[in-house]
C-alpha cells in the first residue's frame, strides 16, 4: 500500500478470540478468506488453538496477532497457562474469570514467563504474527490500576511489534472511566510512544445490549454510525465473531452477539458506507509502512 496519509481514514477490522472454539475458528477463517476483515488475534492457550494455527498457516497472507490471555471467562469452558505460574490461576487451576482477581494475585515474574510462553507457542506453530494485543484488557490495570503494560511494551520493542493501544481516547472512554484511570492510560500511552511502539490512533469501542435477532438492524445501524464518525488516522474496530452452533450456544450465554458480529460486515449497506466514506481497510502489518 501507499504511505499512510494523516488526512485519510484507515480502519483495521480485527476478529478477536481465534482459537477459542471450533465455531469461532470457522467464522474467522471465512471472514479472512472473504477479506471481510483485515486481521485476527489468536489465543495460544485455548482448546482449539491447533485448528486456528492450521487455518493461519493455510491462509499464509492473513494478518495474525497474538491475543495474550490471562483470563478464562466462561464457567464450564476453561483454559489455563502454558507455563506453571501458580499465581495466574484460581482454585480449579484455570485462569480466573475476571481481571480483578488476576491483577490482585498475579506475580510479575510469572506474568512475564507466561507472555513469552504464549509468544513462543505461536512461533513454534509456524505462524508469522504482526502485532500483539490482550484478551479482556487483563494487562491494562483496568480494575485496580496495577498495569503490566510497561512489561508488554518492552517485549513489543524487543520484537518490533505494534500493540493495541490508542494514541487518543474517545469521548466515551473519557466519560466512562475515572479521571485518575484516564491519567494513568495517558502515562502508559506516553511510555509506549517513548519506546517507539507502533500504536493506532483510535480504538473503536461499542457497548451494546442487543440480545436477540430482533435487534440485528439496530446493531447494523450502530456499526454504520461508527464508520461514518471515524476520524482521520488509523482506527481499529475489534469484533468477536462466531457461526451459530450448539457449541457456541453452550459456551456463551450472549452467543447471539457473536453471530451478529460475524454477519455485520457482509451487509451490503455496511460495505457501501465504507466505500462511500472513503475508508481504507488496512491490516496491522501495514502499520510498519508508516
């Protein structure tokens, strides 16, 4: 692609949770094959990682990131660390369900060991990855302020990898978090830039409570509104797609959202808005050209 222009709107559409389960893998593989999304983040600790890794190798041009994982949010469908970090697990031996438990209990040295274990597993699987991000924001310090991002930034600098963290924070983010937390985020942003970590300009987030097929049109309308409101620069919008199946219905009580997220960028009116608004879809790998 040509050199990135500061006056143009660029968008990375990333699918999180590659490797979580078979239905998610199938959805992400199709989205990548059809070039409906531009990247996907793989979870090396999950039960269906090997299938996702096979798909990633088959789709050799696909843009793949590492979704560093330290939480396991579903009660009956679990995963845990690759390393032997005891402080990273709850009483059943799995990652905790929430970030608060992780931030309160994780030991620094065991977090670092586990990060490298996850990275090395992806490397050993023959996957060329282009970026790093984090499942559920467990490393950000969202719950207690105990952030592991300084460590992550060091690793990103060593590997020459971008990380999912925005240079600018949206109005929604500014209004929804306490002032002190926002100030900490800004310090982390400044730290990452000082270390020459490649960042996106904006992270597109959308809280929603859409629970049934009746709300699909409203969801599509919301995505279109977000696309129209993109600012000049590089934005990332991340989704959690899945095909509809007995598997995903058993795992996830809000499975309908994931099915909607699989469908939305196939919608003609969504694609027309992307074209009409002059939004250029790029991948994380393209950031290295900036």
